[in-house]
């Protein structure tokens, strides 16, 4: 991708993926603690304070991932999603294996592995949603650039 297309696509992907994670989670925390009207719970405050850090972390991750991949051919590109999910799986497996191989974890207790697999499958739709938004942003920006180039060559 071109540099500005890559930056804008990564920014949109990070915003969409973080907000699609934070908003339902905060609503769940608010509903779980029976604060349905106007009282903000402690968990919801933590998530709202954590949101800017999540956006920066997701922006960096999408910037690296989208820079490594080829240009998208369509908005719902299955090969791109498979590549992104394999990259995420390898990073997540490395993190979970570090936790499992630490001396503090009991060698028979595989609850960390189960929770790690569950979190991976929970994060996967959010990552796919971010990739779809990045692809759509890329297509919109490339159409605008092509239209600008065509209008400049006509005059």
C-alpha cells in the first residue's frame, strides 16, 4: 500500500476494531453490575481509560500487518483474513506458551491454554472486522486518487 493509504487504513481498522470491542464490553459491565441508568462502574472506567492505549496498540499492529500483506483485491478477502489470523495465531501461541512454560504454572493445569484458545477465537471476528474496514478505506481512497488523477489529466 502507499504510505498515506496504509496509515489511514490502519487508523480506521484500529478504531473500528477497538470500538467494536470496547463498546459491547462496557455495556456488558454496566449491565452486569445493574447500573443501567447513569452510574459508571469501575470496570467501565478502566476500559474507557484503556481505550487510547488499545487504539495505539491496534494501530501499530495493523500498520505492521497491512504493510506485510499484498494489496487487497476486494473488501472481504478470504486469503488476507487467513494470513492475518495465522499471524495473530503465531503471536498469541507464543504468548500463551510463555505463560505455560513459566515455572509458576502447574504442569497439569491447562486452563491457561483453554482460556488462550477461547480469547483467540473471541478476538478473531474483531480482527476480521478491522481488516474489512481497512480494505474499504483503501478502496475509497484509491478511487478518490484515481478520480483526482483523471481530472488533472483532462485539464
